[in-house]
C-alpha cells in the first residue's frame, strides 16, 4: 500500500513539475483539449478546410459550367444504394433516369427512374474524369464517379452544375477570401496598433482618430458604392481580390485597439527599459519583446475574425454586392435560395446553407475554446 502511495505521489510531483515548466503553447493546448465542443469544432473545421483544398479530387465534376449535366437540370439528389427490389449488390449503384416536361406538369421537369437490373449505374472509386490542376500538376482521377453517365449526390442547379462539386469549391473560395482579408487586417492592426501603443502621445491620438473614422464607416452603404464603382468588365478573379482587400482594409480596427491597449501597459516594464538601454531600436522592441508577449491573444483574435470575414463575404455576395458567377462561393450559392420556387420544389439548393452554418459554428467554437485556453485565469473559474 505504501509503494502505491509513493508511486502516485511521484506521478503527481511529475505532473506539477511539467505544468510549471511547460511553455505558453503547451499550457494553451492542455486547456484547449479539456473543452470538448472546441475540440469537436476543430476536427470539423479541419475536415471542411481539407475538403475545400482537395475539392477537385473529392468531387466528380468541374464546379463550373464546363462540368454541367445538360440532361439533368434542377435534378434531385441521387443517393447510391446497395439493394432494391432486384436484390442486393455489393457495389453501390444508382438508376438511369428519363426526364420530360409538358403542359401537364406546368412545364416542370418530371423524372422517371428506370428500375430494371440492366439500368443500374454502379459507383466507381478513383474514377477517371475531367482533368484538373493541383499544385501545378495535372490529374484526371476523382474520388468517385459512375461507370456511365453522371452522378449528383446533392442534385444539380438550374444550369445542370453539380451542387456537391460547387459546395466544396465554394468552401475553398470563401476560406480564401477570409484568409486574404484576415491577413491584410492582421498586418495593418500590428502596424497601427503597435506604433500607437508604443509611442503614445500625438502619434497615438492621430492613429486613434483614423481608427475611429474607419470603424464608423457603415459597411453596407460602402459596398453599395463600391459595387457601383466596379466595372462590369472586371474578371471574376479581379472582383475576388478586390472584395478580399476591402474586407481586410475595414476589418483591422478591433485588433489594432487591443494591441494598442496592451502595448500602452507594457511599454514601461523593466524588460522594455533594459532593451532600450542596450540600444535596441523601437521596431526591434515592438517585434521581439512586446508583440510576443501578446501572441496567444493575437492568434485567438485571428481565429475569431475568420467567421466574420466569411459572413461578410457571404452577406455581400448574397445581396449581389460581392462575388458573382462564375465564381463559386458560399455567398454566391446562397443567392439561389431566395425564390419561393426553390423553397417549394428544389429543396436540395439549401444543402450549401448547412455547410455554411457548420463552417461558421466550427470557427466560433474553436475561437471560444482558444480564447478560454489563452486566459491564464480560466482554470480558476
């Protein structure tokens, strides 16, 4: 009994030593792992990000008009199955269909599914399909396909484009817009907040006036004016980078204020005075001494900023002020669900909405988890 007690005491002592000698990153990770919702959100977020990055391989067809199925416009989702009235199949399959529209159906598409055994179309994996470029290399293999014809597990839109392919591609586009916007906002916040917090005085007053001015600019009227300014001759890529830059140029104010507040309280600390006496320049002190003491909070703020950037892009594209076809983004896809006709007849158009909600919630849970983990007093709550 005494040996067991001594072993437990030694283990507890090792845990205490590991806790007090751990770095800031290790402590944040240990606290983050205790938050189950944040951990689940992190795994979901990683899965969505990877699905967007590898969308050309994970999707069977091109997300643009080049990959459309002209014979299956506004088509319902085709769910692979393993058995039916004809018996069991070890290979998943879908059935061949015929479509027609007439005055009897108010000229809507009517799909007739052929359920004979010879009309089965079997799902194949690592199927050969349309070529795509990834990391500068050309590939023609996709995760899945069918031995003949098309398969649309999320259905198709009014032009015959595969909604599953468009959804994964849209995730990647919206993430790219958010990343560019966050990076621009991050650099501006570090520069303006760092200079204002370190120097103070008149420089701080001028920079705070600029920050307050940017913060009070109403976003919707601003984007309405910019939408009128953007020429119709701009390509989708030019519009993409323009929207990303504007989101970044108006999204830096909150982080800049936090950095300024932190540096105002830290600039008179002894380690800063020691660096000044050693002849270190102001930029060196800010970059190597002051900002690293605030790193965890900066990272948390960046993660929390992502969903707001994505929401901004989605909202702007949804009201027609942001990205437009042929760009595939979540906001562009949400434009298709605004009509009553879609709500009544083509409910599969709402599938991208589910992915959008899950993506934003994953960012929110991860951001909240990181914020609590970076708080040194969170364990005492």
